[in-house]
C-alpha cells in the first residue's frame, strides 16, 4: 500500500510540472506577441519571469524534492523487504528440506517397524501352529492313553475275577483253557499213534520211499504243533502258580 501511494504522488507531481511548463510556454508566447517594440528588454523580462516562475513553482519543487526523498526511502524499504523476502525464502527452503528429510526418516522407520511387525506376526503364527499341532498330538495321545486305560482296567477286572475264582476253588478261564489244551494234546497223541501205526502198515506193505518221506513230514509238522501247545501250557501253568501264590499270600 505504501509503494502504491508513493507512485501515485510521483505521477501527480509530474503531471503538475508538465502543466506548469505548458502554462509558462504559453505565457512567454503572449509576452512576446505583446512586446514587439523597442522598449522590450528580453534579459530583464526573462530574469523576472524566471524569478516569478521559481517563486510560483517553489511549493511544487519542494513537494517534488520531498517526493524524491520519500521515493528513495520507499526504495530502501523495498530493498529491505526484498532482503527479508529472500531470507524468508531461504529459511522456507531450509525448513522444507528439513521437513522432507524428517518425513523420509519417518517413512524409513515406519517401513522398518512394519517389516519387524510382519516378522513377529509370522513367528507368532508359526508358534501358534506348533502349539496347535502339539495340542492335537496331546489330545490324540490322551485318547490313546484312555483307550489303554480302559483296556487295562478290563484286564485288571478279568484278572481279579480269575483271582477270585482261584481263591474260591471254582474253575476259571485259564483252567478251562488248560483243560482244552489237555484234550487237544490227548487227541494229538491219539492221532499220532494212529499215523505211526498207519505208517508201519504202509511201510510193511509197500516199499515206496516217497510215501514214507511224505508221512514223516506230516509227523514233523504235528510234532511242532504239539511242542507249541506244550510251551503254551507250561506258560499258563506258570501263571497259575503265581496267581495261586499271590492268593495264598493274600489270604494269609
């Protein structure tokens, strides 16, 4: 606003000076036309006219000088303002650079934080999956353990029942199994005798070596089966002896 008002005043002063020059020129022309005689002294008139003109233009000249001073002052103020604007621009550039650097640093830190969080999240997911897998395994093992526990409880119940039968002198499952094995062994003995008698008859009537070898192989298989039954019978008898011993100790 100050600069605009100064320019307006300079324009007004120049306009007035121009107007005064035109009036002075017109006055000179009139005086020249009026004094064309011998009594006309141009030097005196010019000096007088110059004095009058200077006297008339003195306020305008002073105003012009004041305006020039104001203009110089305004120029100085403008230069000062330009310098301040330049300094402000420099500060703004520095602040913008700092802001950009700060934003870049914050972005880098944010990216690093995001990557770290993603890694932590992945690790937590892996751990969670491992825990779930262990939990499923533990549940499966618990189910197997329960099944085994039920089977063991059933076996214990059977053993207790057999032990009770043993104490009371009543036939139990092992005794019945022994009796069955004895019957099977007796049958095998009878069958073996029959086969031996049949072999003797066959060998006595025929001299075929192939038939003899075939019968001997059959007898060997039956002997193996008989040995197996005897081994199983011995194990059962040993178990019964232990059960009886425990029963006697319990009754005592």
